[in-house]
């Protein structure tokens, strides 16, 4: 066991305490050590490796507070993830994808950092991983940033409406209303990054377009940032159709979770097959995210682990 006492500036102590010591409690749970805060003195007790990691994280948090950056429990988890794989902190949280009012969108895990870099450097990027890994959220942040910088003229959001099937036409309302239940996660992300009125204006102008995947057929999408969400529910034919819509000056991001395919068993997933067909193709990136990249409630990570264990084949004894 190791014990260490460090002193921090008063503003840092306030941020570390937070609401009901949430920041410190998150650090305790993540690194499996004991932390007490008395005034501006932080006492750490645990194994030597955990204590050293905590010292590095608190030092980084102190720097963030000094630079006026937000600090919360999710920040601690992001720094802890980086510490586990020995990734420098500054290359992650200070690489801002999008900033709106008080909200700053950055990669928060090493896997997300790879994903963000891939989107910047490639025309087509596939983000594959379980729920909560930021696949869709970071893609939307990139799209909004590209539109605001006038790198593209519009954002196109699409997703296969697998559950509705041919009943889509019988749902009430116009096209946007019909596909709203399926594209709602994309809209939620948009409204996190832009004022609701701004989103509505951009939709009205056609600078943000929503459409079910079937409506992509026959089009060529130029000067656009195109996001295909829930791509595990595309057939190989649909995936091929979608990818060949790519036009000049456009960027595509395809996201999905190959463990949550809702297609009938006899139909293969286009997301699974495309990883084999296009692997190694220039200007196309495949980024796989895993449980370590889950940035939702900690319980989501445990749920992902539990289902992965349940799906694993039994060991032969």
C-alpha cells in the first residue's frame, strides 16, 4: 500500500469536491483507492500504481481548472481511461471537435481519439462498437463543425427504418415525421450542439436533410457530410447502394454495432460484410470501439460486459 498527500489550489479543491464529492468519488471508484480532501490537501491511499495515476490525473485536472476548462466526473473517467493505456492527456481532452456555448465536444477515450482522427483524415470512416461509445455523437459534432466552417453545404442524416419496413408509408405526417422515431438519436445529438431554433432553420433551408436509407437510391451526394447510423441493419445491397452515393467534396461516416443486428436471420448485415470487402481500401478507415470507450453511465459498460459474456461460446472442458 502507498500513501501520498498533495496540495492543490483552492479553486482546484472546489472543483475536485464538486457536488457531493462526485469528482473524487469517481476517481476513487475508477482507480480503486481511497481519497480524502481536507481544505486544499488531498490524501491518497492505495496501491502504488493507482496512487501515481491519481497524482497525474489530479495534476492534469489542476491544469484544466487553471485554463478555465470544465471538470466533472466524466472528465475524470476520460483521464483515467487515458492513464490506463499510457496516452498523454493533452492530446485528448484539448482536441475540440465542436464548441457551442458552455458545451465542448472532445474525444474522451483513446478509442474515440482514433475515431476523431480517422474522420478528419479519411473520406469514408466506419465507427463500429457498442452502445455509449460516442459513435453517432462525435460524427454529428464533426458534421456540425464542417457545416459551420462551410467545408460542406449540407448535412445528410440517414438510417435504415428496419422496424417499420413497408409500413413506413402508413405512419402519419410528412417524411420527417415518419422517420423521426428512427432518426431521433441523431436529432438529440444535433440539439445538444445547436439551439433548437437553429436546427429547425437549417432543416427548413435544406442544409440539414433527413431521409430513410431507401430514399438515397439514385442520388449523388456532393458537398455534403453524410452520416449513416445503425448501419448494422443494412443489407449488403443497401450498404453498396449507400456508399456509391458519395459525390465530390463529401465526407461519409457510417456507424453501427454488429452485436445488435435486427435483420431477419437469413439476411446478412451490410456492416459486417463491408469490413471484409473494403478492408485496406485507400481513404477508407475502420475504427473499432469497445467497452473501454463507453462514456455513458458506468452501468452501461457493465451491461455491455454482461451481454458479451453471455454471448461468448462455452469453454470446452
